[in-house]
C-alpha cells in the first residue's frame, strides 16, 4: 500500500517560499519516524539521535563539528528515500540518461543546499534555536568540497544541481581526490600552499560502494587473435591493474523529488598487484607496494587553463573514464540485449578534453569486449558523445606524447590510429586537393615529438561540440576548429554558461531574496526569468532604498570578515570593488593593480578620489611564477596603501584561500564586478553572472559572457572598455610592445616607474622587475594597451557611484535582467538540443502510516 507523497514543504509549482518558516504537514508523518519525518519534532529527534548514536556523544559534550555531522546525517536520511526512488524510476521507465564526465566538481558546501532543497531550512533553524544552537554556526563547520580549480569545476556543480531541480535523469562522474584544490595561506605577502585535507574528519554526504568496484588496466601489450567464427579480435593484456571504488554523493533537486547521483572514483590497489612478491615470500614489501596505485586519486592538479602533461595526470583521466564507461555500459546492458539503442539511452558530455579518452575507451569496450563491428560501435559512440570546449588558450589544449600513450594505453593508441585513418580518408574525400587540411586536422601532431591532440579526438568522436558563450563559440568555429566546422557545421553550437540561482542568490543573499520575494513572490528561485517582474520596481524609491539598505548590511557583514581576518577597519560607504577569480595573466589582476597605484598617486597629489575597498580573492597555480609574483605585488601595494594615513580613502583586502564558501560571502557585498580579461581569452566567465545577479555593476571587456550580460542588462548599466577580440588579435600580430602605451600616457608611466623604483618593495627593489619587463616588452595580455580605457571607465564608475539613487537603479536593473544566466536555462538547452533527454518527475511513495 502506497500513497503519493507531496514534498511536505514543496508547493506544487516546486518553489520554496523564502522567509517565513513553514509548518510541514504533520498529520501523515509519525514523530517516531525520525529517519524521514519532516515534522519539527521528527527533525529534532533525528538530530539529537545522530549526535548520540552516530557521533557517540552526550548532547552536552558534542563539539560544533559533531553537530554539523549529526545535522548532515539527519538531512541525508531524508534524501535517501528520494534517492532510491529516483534511481528506481529511471530504471523502470528505462529513460535516456545524461552522464556528465568531468575531472573537476567544485561543489563547495552541501548542508544548506540540501536543507533548502528539502524545504526544511527554516524549520531546522527554529528547532536548533530551541536547543540553543545557531544553524549558521553549524553550517560554518563544513569544509568545502574543493575538487576543482575554478570556473570549469564550478560549472559542473551548477549543471548537476540544475539537472536535479529540472527533474532530468542525469549523473555526474569524476574523481574522489583525497586532496582537493590546495589551501592558500599568505606568508610575508606571498602565497604558500597547504594540502587540502577535506576528508580528515570524514565526509557525511558520501556513501562508499565497494560492491561496484571496477578493475582498470594500464600498460602491457595487445594481441590479435582469431575468434571462433574466423574473425579477428584484439586482446589487451595490461601490465597492471588498479581498482576504482565508487563513492556516491546525492544531488538533490530544489523542491522536487529528484535526487541524482554524483559518482566519484577512488583508486585502490588491486589484489593481483605484484602478487609475485607475495609468492617470493616478501609479504611486507608486497603490501607496501599495494599503496602505489592509490596515488592515482590522491590529488587534484592545481592548474587552471594550463596543461602540464604529467603522466600521473593521464593516469587519472583514464582511471575515472574507464570506471565510468564500465558503469554506464553495465547499467545499459541490465535492460538491453544489444547495443543498437545505446545512443537512444545514453548521452555522455565531456567537460573539456580531460575525459576525451572515453571515446577510445567506449570503442574498445564495444569492439573488443562486446564484439561489435567497428562501424556499429562508431555510430553509437558518436551518437552518445558531446564535447564542451572551455578554452582557446594554446597552453591549455591537452596534448599527450604518442610514446606515453603507447606505454600506458597501447590498445587505445591503436584505436585512435584507426579513428584517425578514417577521419583523414573522410577529409580527403571532402577536400581532395588539400594536403594542409589533412595535416591540420589529424589527431596526431607531427614534430620532433609526435603528440595526440585530445581536442581533435573529442571533436571527431562527438555529434555535438559547443562553446560556453556566444563569442567563444564563434571563435571555436572560426579559429580553433575551423577545418572541422567546414566538414561538419551541423555539429557545432553555443551553450552559454549559467549559475544556479539557488546557491548564488537564494542561499548566499537571504536579505536580497526576501526583498525580491516580497515584490514578485518566491518562484524566481526556480524560474529566474521571473526576475523581469522586478522591472517596474526600479522606479519605486522605496524599493531602491531597501535595496541600498540590503547592500549596506551585506557590506557590513563582509567588513566584519575583513576586520577579523585582515585586522583593519573599512568604510562601508566605500565602493566595494571586487575581483575574485583564479590568478592568471589573461584575467589581468595586473590591470587592476596598476589602476590602484594610479589612484594612490592621484590621492597623494591631493586629487579627490572616491573611497574604495579593493577586494581580491585569487589562487595562483603553485608552479606559475608570474602569477605568484602578481600576488606579491598586490600585497606589497596593500601594505603601503593600507598604512598610509594620508590616503585613508583607499584600502586593499586580499582575502586568502578564495573558494566557493568565501565567494558566497563576498558576492552579496560587491558594488563593482571586475571582469577585465583580454578580449577573446575568457571563454565565458561565471563569476560575472554571480556578481550581476547580486546587484553589482560590471566593469568589463568585450569578452566571454560579459557581452551577453551587457546586452541583457543594458549598455547604460554596464561599464564597457577596451579592445575587441579582433583588435587584440591584430595588435598581437603586429607585436606592439607595451612601451608604446608607456610613452604615450604620463599617468601609466608614473605608475610603472613607481613599481620599478622599488617603492613597494624597498627591501628588494628589483623584486617586481619581471612584471615591469613583461609589461614594457611583449605585454602578451595587452595590459598596457587597455590601461587608459580602463582608468577612464573607472572614472565613470566613480561618478555614477556618487549618485546613490541612480546607482541602485542600475543595480536593480542588473538583477531584474539576468534571468537568462541561470544554469537552468543552460541545462535546458543541453537537454533539448544535445542530450535529448526528458523530464522524469519522481513520485515519492511513502509507506501508509499504519493504523492511524
Ligand atoms: C564562480 C567561481 C569561479 C569562476 O570565476 P570566474 O570569474 O568566472 O573566473 C572560480 N572559483 C570559484 C570558487 C567560483 O565560485
């Protein structure tokens, strides 16, 4: 006997009302049902039971971390029923599923998301308050899941959340890194890295599933054998094996019954690992060596937009891909006898080329293990795969030495050679007298060291190739993959990135969410386009006054963090000028720094500058020298400017260890969003969307999604400056040195001279010469060329900010017009146009409440 279950606090439209605490339907839920019950008494009991039985603590002696784990387990219990029901429904209905393969998932914290997804945050807040516990303090205990570097990993997290909220059958696959993105500490003004021990005290969200472990081979040789029917097949005899153990994390839809799975693979030694040593009697050293295979999932490579080409990285990629493809094929074969419908049931999205080896792996499994013909296997493979490109930067495009491939993945190399042979034949047929084209399009790059171009493999093996913003997708088609676009124009499209409004508005900015709800109701949380209903309010002085009051409170909250962590007071009347993103030369934190120096020198001359707090958050890849030097420069400038009592208007706050949970605190307090990459180099950006959604105005270049944000919010509500992508290309081709702008612009010259003089580094006057030399010489990121336009645009910012009402009206228009930058819109496009999957609502069944 079952009954249809309505999420107790979820209205039929799926939106969770913000603000007031709701009383969940108590009648059908027994108080003693403390594993699933949503009534306050059940929630209270669930929490106290987990403190006592899961943490083995008296309520009085429980630590803050115990309380976090206990609450998380109580919440997880409530997800489990939906989770099983979701998976059962997908299985029974045999729906097509989309699998998102990504080497990175930058999830951040989960407790608040899950409380809100279930609609019990307010209830739990009240329940805990009665117990004398502050929910916000409990949530602060959670360590970020930092299994990613930046935008690419965070996109993967937003996409999974949106899929669950849209009730789409999907699953993520990745690596359970034991150490995520390093922890950044600042010592003497420089970045120092610490290991991110995020699992040290346990992770309450994951469930280990050793029964689904997968064996992955590496190395060895291949052998051609004749099968029973006289045909040939290839056997791969790997030299060694590693075990992949899955850990599942629930991804809950907001206000829906859907709970999808993120399955992350951890490497374990395989039992046959060097068992020769066991036989030789050297038991202890054999066991010691077993640990060697576990290094595969030990640590996330900390490079953003940069390919380091290390063997262990290739091992990581193949490891999680092989496990995932095995899992996907196994699940398909549970309900199908042959592979003719594989592409109807399975969509596999490649988040950049990191998992692109999946194309060769699926071919290997279908041809070698399931005896499909090459042609049958290839049709299903291309139907299944889609590839998302994330960058045009040459240093970020993955290339592996053929020799390394041959040693690590000999069978895959053969398969890639066959794919390439057929590709080049197709190219020759389509473009008969064009030798250069075949050479350019080959998966193999010829040269002193032959290389495998992973992007070419991804394009050839996918029916869909997309960029992540309009400009980026245009450049993908016109430059990076121009030849492929000539051959298969129908495969290419754009899918502009988005961010989940649950985390990046509803959760991180409760004050603003309440204001929006008071004006247009709560449905914007799952239907962000509804923010457009706010437009009439932008001419309502009381709305704008409330908006200003909220921004001020958010700025006060951030000011307390600055005081606590950096030790100085800030003026909340100052412009909170925010640049938070990975430190990379193309993102041009240097341009911001030069502007700070210029403003400082203006103030020293007695010119009026409006008070500003420059907020930075940025990790540099540990091996990226120039990026680390830029962090030192920002700190050196800060130590002079912050301590100069004659220039009290300017302050610089570099908040260490930028990560998702820190972003959630900075973004609601931002007045100005710095999106100042060299045009053509930022594929999309997503930080730009988060900040606009929270009422920051953007100062930005013609790059990535900036262009679309500006179109959406209106040119008069956006501070555009700088060269276009075309102009950038022309300038770089002409080789205009930075010195040209230096000679032409006295203010720029003074700022550069000041840095070069050692003023900011008296103990080491030449410390920043490598930066100055790059700027005056090649200036590869055109910092010098764009300086004047940037400084002038900043002047306009200052003038606009002084007009309080006018500024808040622009902020309100930004909020009202960013509805399309929800990852719900992005995911809908992937679902309809690439994956062709359909909504599959989960009807929750709950046991009849017995004899009631
Ligand atoms: C959104 C986000 C990013 C991406 O920021 P961009 O400005 O788009 O580069 C990077 N890191 C974290 C922690 C984020 O939340």
